[in-house]
């Protein structure tokens, strides 16, 4: 079984990126991370990458040719699989088409619920709690040209407690579900490579 060359895109803390780094370093994944890219210069995910001697690149979204730069960078690093790990910017159509079937995203809800425009990060958990949902979870899915609409690879749920806050729910979903299913989904795709 050969590993994949992973290009990981992050916008924030990068705890999902960390779960991939740990799985690569422990040998749980055969793949390697060949670049970590962010649209946020201060994203802690870039710092995590640097700590592990991984190429950490900031591409300024204010630049007119942001999408072309992102695409060219992924091509230059010969990325096999693009992993959106808390990347909170919509992916350009050309990138989706170029990497068709080779882009995955992690989303912190039971898609198709709480997906689409405006549903990202803590906003997802706030909406789940406001609606009085009894369960929530996370989904890893293929990326198509819609927002959070691609085919599901893995989805896992947990109970929402009556005293959960958006922050407590976010933390449990990250630690108990996201960090596991993202690695499992990559392992699954390695098996098909
Ligand atoms: C994660 O909960 C991820 O599912 C979510 O952002 C967080 C990033 O955390 N992504 C989305 O909401 C995408 N629509 P991290 O930076 O610690 O991995």
C-alpha cells in the first residue's frame, strides 16, 4: 500500500491537522504531509506545521490571483489528496475540477444538517444547541462544487447534553470524533490508492 502526498489547508487552530501529523509520525498513516497552506497568516495551524518541519505557506486571500496561486502551489508540491482541515474559505471551482475526487473536507455536524453558507466552526454548534438537537457529530466528505454537499466518507454522532454550550460541544466533537474520523477517512483513501 502506498501513501498519499497530502496537502492540508487550515484557517485556524489546526487541531485536525495535528491529528494527521500524529498519525503520520506514529505510522498509523502511510501518507506524508507535503505542505500546509493557510489563508490566515496567524493561523496556529501554520505554527504546528513549522514545529514538525513541514512546509507552512501563507497565501494572502486579498491577492487577486489567490485561487490560481493556491492551485499552482498544490500542483508544485505534487499533492495527491487535498485535505480541508478547518479551512474556512470556499474552494474555487477550478481547484475542485482539477482535484476531482481528491479533495476531502471535515465538517462539525451531521451533514446534510447544519451545512452550507454561514455554517462553519462555532456557528454550527450554536445553531445545533439553539435548535434543541439531541445529537450532533461530524462528517468527512468529498468536496464538490457545492458547499458541504459532496458524498459522505465517514460520519459519527454523539449525544448533545442539556447543559452543553457551543464551546463544550465543539470541544467534544473535535476530540471524540473529528480527530479520529479524519485520520480514518485518509486511511480509507490510502487503501484505494
Ligand atoms: C473544526 O471543527 C472543523 O470541523 C471546522 O472548523 C474547525 C477547525 O478546527 N470546519 C468547518 O466548520 C468547515 N465548514 P481546527 O482548526 O482545530 O482543526
